C-alpha cells in the first residue's frame, strides 16, 4: 500500500505560492531562514496554551503569564528569532507583554477551560496524512464545537482555505470525536458550529459560521488536485515580484541561477577562514585584500543581477534589505582613429578636440556649437552598443 502524502494547510499554501519553493522546503528539506513574525507568533501561542491548559485547575495570574512569556522569550537570541537587531527584538518583547496585559484586562474575569488547546491532529483521509494544529476548541454542547485560531500579524482577514481545512479535519478526526465524547458520551457526530480568528494585537475576534457541505466538497477537490501535482513531481516555479522578493531560496532557484538545483553538488555555505592580522600593517593589508575581493564580487554580482533582471523583464526588483533598478544606456564608440581624424578634418571640427580620444569625440555630440548635420555624420560613423547598469539602494 502506498504511503499517504504528509500534508497540511501551510504546505498547500506554499505549493500554491510557488511549487519550486515547496520543492526546496519539503522535497530537498532545506530549512527557511528564521522569521521574526513566526518567533513572535509562536511565543504568543505558547502563552495562550499556558493560560488555558485544561490540565490546570486554576488559571495563572497575570504575573505568572508574564513570567512564562519572559522565560520562553529568553531561550533564543534575536538572530535565532529572525530579528534584524537586538533593538527590534526588544520592541517585539515589549509588544508581547503589552498584548498579555491587555488580554488579561479584557478576558480574565471570563476565563473558562476549553475542550482543548494546541491539539495536534493527524487525519488519514483520501491518501493524505493531514496534519493540523487546532489552537483552541470550545465545546458548545450537543456535539457542536467552536474552533478558535490566534493571529498575531499586523492585520487579520478571512482565509477561506484555512477555515475549510479546520472544518474538514475537526468533523472527520477520530481524535476530536473521542475528545468530545469524553465530555459528552452521547455524541455520535461532531459538528463545527463556529470558526473564529482572534487577533491578539487588537483583541478583536472575527467569527464565521460553518461552511456548507457544497463549499467543503469543492475545496477538498482542490486539495486533492494539489496533492496529485505534488505526487507527479510538478514543481515548476511561478516567479513574481512579491513572492520572489522575500524568498529564502532565490540563490538556488533556476529562475535566478539559470540552471536546475543539484542537491548532491551543493556546497555548504561556510565562510572562508581568514588569517588573523598580527599588526597594523597586516591589518591594513588584510582590509585592502578584503575590499578588493568584495569589489570583484560586487562587480560579478551586478553582472548576474543585470542578466537575471533582463531575462525576467524586471525594471525593478527587491531583496530583503535592498532594491535594484535597471537602466539602459546607449554607448557610442569611434574605433577607427585615422578615419575619425579624417572625418573631423572634413567637418572642420578637428580644432575642437586637442586629442581625438573616445571621450573628446563623444563630447562633440552634445556640444551646442556643433551643427546638427555634423553630429548626424558623426553618429552614422560611430559604432553603437548598449550597456545596462543596475543601481542598488536600500529598500524603502
């Protein structure tokens, strides 16, 4: 029997965003870089799980919840969390404490134990091993449940696919049914009555009614189609400015490298060891060598950036911290010196240039005192090429 495909809402979302990104993450198993918003979201989810833990008879006090958050937050450095600096991590820490204090002020008087918190469910269905983590489930009686999902981003909006996935999992999961039956042994069937997104930064809750069976069926057919494409090895990239701008796999992606990634040939990204300078002269020499190497690398990178931007018809593209803008320049060269001198003499322009170099002759093309007819003859004589320049500036 074929093994079920391990699947989840987040995996489906990544495949829809870009199949090539899915391949890097889940086929080649190359981890993404730490993201501060994931670290912050994880910390806040840990706090909510601590507050509502059904195994605790009493709810923790605000002081205890803040101490728990402090302990969780201090386990990793700002780099490990994905923050750009210690100052930005400190701002995230302060925001976390603010949210907890505000949450207690609004909800502490009405705390009650839920059916479950952070329940990890694995549902084997239709050839999929569907993994979901349900942040919180409340029992409403008569086999009906409410699923609540905590959000910590800047904004919150309805995400139908996520709601559909929760409903599909909860109503078909033997583990959820068993949990409900422990609460109410008479229940024969679990039904999702409500689904909510709770936005912790604003303490606002968005609640939606269960989706009709027709919508769930259509959604599930889409899930199975995505799963079929994954099984078939369909991982063509879908480049775009927004998804490529923040992608951790750009330096491996065939869209940017021009060739397929070969995991067996990939070298580990380890820095080349540098000899330690012994005195100021050695220090100066080391800095000169390092500067020269960086300039050479920058020149090569600029050429590669120009090539990739032209290939993808990008006039502007973003990295995580910098942006690149492409400019096309027309270059005019006068390669036959003897014929150039002869032409200048015939146009009575030789006296205008002390020495007929490339730059001095090109200068005649913008000289207001040179007749336009003479400029046209110079242009016709010149060899024209195009040159592309890329400008790299901090991203706004």
